[in-house]
């Protein structure tokens, strides 16, 4: 199994000239992400994101974040809240979370390190230039493992900024879990399949990799919905 997230943008003409700033949290925009799982049978799903009316939480004004997997976009679910300040910083909080999590900072400069704690990732600004999209120049910030475009968001998807790619043993582990969806896999079985028979007793080793995977694929790693722990036995994937 291989997971891809495609964020489709139009008219990618690059330039180094300056651009006009634009609001990132905009209720007039609609984002879409195509998720592809390249296993058999091939699975594709497009999810849509939009921001709706104002919501006051504490002393801050937020927009509601709505998500839909309906191709007709007739059914939407509320998944969180988002706000943007005058410094071009965007913050996000889930429905049950009291933490303001940094999502974007378009005031960042080359060399800055940003902790994007929606996915608990440290991003380092490598370059800043402009990109011509939708008939205007927009600020583009390139990081060590992400690219942001002002007014659009991350090229990984507006709600996926800082989300890391999965590779190596993590990828093999996720494939093994996905191939056995719904089944309980024991610690010993997983360790043998991924790392070999010499590692069958290294349960702590497995816990570390499971924790890393949850940070990358779960909306809330502390309350996983996909990789579930079967206490004292192993893990089950949904």
C-alpha cells in the first residue's frame, strides 16, 4: 500500500518578484484533497474543506472548519476552528481542544524555525519567493519538508501543513496493518514481519514506531481512530 495526498493548484508560473498579501482564512474559498491508496483494490477519496461563519471562543473570533467527502458537497461535518491574526499567523483548535495550535506563519523569514504543532513538526524556512496562481503573485515559503502559498496554504493540503511523508520501516509497518484491516496483530507477529525473528521481544521498539505513525496519520494521536491498541496483545487497524 502506498498513500498519496494530491493537492491540485492551477497555473504554476514562478517568479522572484514581490506580491500582494492575501487572507488565508477566507470563507469564500473551497479546498480539495485527493487521497490515493495504491493497493488492490485501488482506493481514492476526495475530501473538501471550507471555512464558515464566525464563532467566538474566549476572546478570539474563529471560523468553523467544515469537512466533506461527498462529491456533491451536500453533507458537511464540523471538525474544528481556525483564526488568523494581523501578523499572518493562523491557529487551529479541534472541537474538544482548548489549545491554540500554530498552523501557519506567513511572516516567517529565511532561516526561521517554526513548530507547527497541528502535526508536532519543526519546519525550517529554506527560501521565500513568489508564485503566480489564479492571476496574481502570491508569497511562497519553502521549508525542509513542506511548501506554503499565501492565500492557499500547504501544497500537502490546507489542513495538512507539516504532515510528513511515510517511508522506510514506518511505511512497511503501515502496509502490514492495512493489509490486515480489522484483525488483531500480535506484537511478536508484527516485529517478526517487519524486522525479523531476532526482534520478536522488542515490544518497546514497536511502540516507538506506532507512536510515530499515529502522529502522521491520526487527527489526534492521543485518541487514535485508525491504529488501535489491543492491550497486552498487539494492534488493530481500521
